[in-house]
């Protein structure tokens, strides 16, 4: 029994050590190079900035598609230009998204004044959510998708629960990411 274990254990160790690296090497040699999409998501509002790590990760998961060999990476500018950061990360495309909250009050001619009975406290959003996004090729600066979407009152719940706000912002980011990736897939 001991003799059998002495001969099997080293072989098993060699197999476990060598096998994964061999498989990774073999896969890389057979696959065409992946299309890399850099995702840069930001917001000027502190309330949304607190959600950015989860939103970025969700956008990355939506943009990544193994069947089409699309790999998404999260990028953060940190003062550099977005294109510079994307080029440094060897990206083929850059998806830039910005999520903002607009507290709009229109008092122009023909519009009603503010509702003095409405304090805004019963709303979780405190204004309109605006998401702007742009999918751009790094190599030729060709813009595949560019849009600005304002979520209207009917598109989000009037629930004071903070999770309702997270859900609305998350859905807006997911929708923008899916729309851009659809345009990219059509181009491929």
C-alpha cells in the first residue's frame, strides 16, 4: 500500500501542477484575440458615487461575453484622460457612462410654479436621473453609440427606501451597457 501511495502521489502532484497551466497555454494559442472593452463609469453626485463599485462591476459583467470573446475591464481615470487610460489598458473600445441627478425646477412662461405642498422628502430620487453614455473605438475614434437618457417620474418608484434608488440607478446603467454592447456586437 505504501509503495502504491509513493508512486501515485508524485504523479498526482505533477498532474495538478502542470495540467492547469498547460490548458491555459493551449486555450490562449487557439483563441482569436479578445475584444477588450474598457468601462469608465462616474458620477458627480456623492449619493451615486457610493454605488459606483457595484455599478461598475454590474456593467463589466453585462459587457463581458465569452461566446463572442468580449472581455470588459473596469477603468478609473484618476485625473488622466479616458482615452489614455483605455489605451494603457490595451482596450479596443471605451464605454464611458456618467450618471447624474438633476434637480430641475422650470419657472419659464407657460409652466406651473412649484408645488408648495410637495417637499420632495417623500421621493427617494430627489430629481431626475440622467445617464449619458458613449461607446467609442480606440483605434479610429469612431463612435458606435452615444445617448443621453433622462429617467422620467414614471420610470422609477416613489419609494423613500434607499434600495429603490439603487435599483433605479442600477437598471439605468444595465440598460445603457446592454444598448452599447448590442451596437458593438452588430459591428463585429
